[in-house]
C-alpha cells in the first residue's frame, strides 16, 4: 500500500495516510485542528533495494566484491548462481531457516551465560574466603565433584 502525504492550506499541518489508489480517489482527508480538507502533496516513491536487481544500494553500480567467492556480484541471486556453479552450498541451503545473525546471536548468548556463571562462581569463592575459609577450601566448595559432573566436566565414574 502506498503512503500519501497531505497538507492543510489553512494551518500548514501535515498528515500521512496509507491507502489504496481507489480509496484515495473517493476519500477526503480532513485536517484534525482545522477540520478542513487537506490537499495531497506530490511525493517521490521510495526505492527499496531487493535481491533481484539492486543498482544503487548495497551492491552499488558495479556490483559488490564477495570475499567468499573472490569476485564481484550484482545481487544475492547472482552470488548464489556463482556459488552453485562452483559446487559450493549457499548459506541459505546449508542452514535452512536460520540466518547468520541468528547463529551469531545464539553463539553470543551462550558465551554471555557462561561469563555470568563464571562471575557468580568467582563471587562465591570470594565470599567464602571473606567468611574465613581457606582459598583451597573455597574452590573445593564452589567446584565440587558433583558440580563438575553436572557441568559435564567430569565423567560419572569419578568419585568424590
């Protein structure tokens, strides 16, 4: 649906409306403060780059250099064609339903949760030392054999 811009000739107020061409032909947009009919403004359509022929966005006029393929490509479809012609599997097929961003986010989430866990462990050791425990005792309490097994760091046949 296109967005149409209207301006009030009385107060100068502006409004944007999303509507079909047919609705535009049979409707009037009223200025909220004045109550008068607003006049449609001339606007230019927005160019949205797409994977099927972007000449001015990401790929520029001469294409974009793809480091993985080692050549210039005109759009995503062109890159996929070159990859397939070389026997390579495009990312979209190798990880169907997942994007590079989602894989990166899940990797980052796992690292963050691990860092938070290590921080909590170091605080627990520090608190035990502050309460009068020996440093070795504090580590042994925080990193017990059961805990190490639970975290998958020790096999179940280790006794503690």
